[in-house]
């Protein structure tokens, strides 16, 4: 059975990652992103701290060639102990 998706590949795909604002959060997530998308540009990650700086929101724009790439990335980042939500 083939998975159906509404996404047309290849495409630039933004992923929002919300997690605990820890010292290494951004670098660790950037490292995971580069593992799955080695051609990712340096400006592909933007971050914003919450009002009280307890949490950090990262928006990572990746160039996904297929659904499997996105799934593998999603599966790995959701296992990170500081990640609270991925959209």
C-alpha cells in the first residue's frame, strides 16, 4: 500500500519545533537537521524565545525530496528529550 500525501515533492518544507530553552537546544537540533538534510543553508533555521524565555521555537526550512526524508527527520527530532512539540 502506497502512502498518499498532499505535498508535492521536492519542496522547501518548514517545520516548527518547540522545546525547552536549554543551552544546546538549537545546536543539537541543527545537527540533527544537517544529518538528514546535509545541503541545508545556514539561514534555514530561525528561533524565537517565549515571553519568559522558558521555551524556544525553532523554524527549520528543509528541502525535502520525498516523504521518507521528512518522516525520518520527524522521528528523530521527536525523540530529543527537550522537544515538546513538532508542527
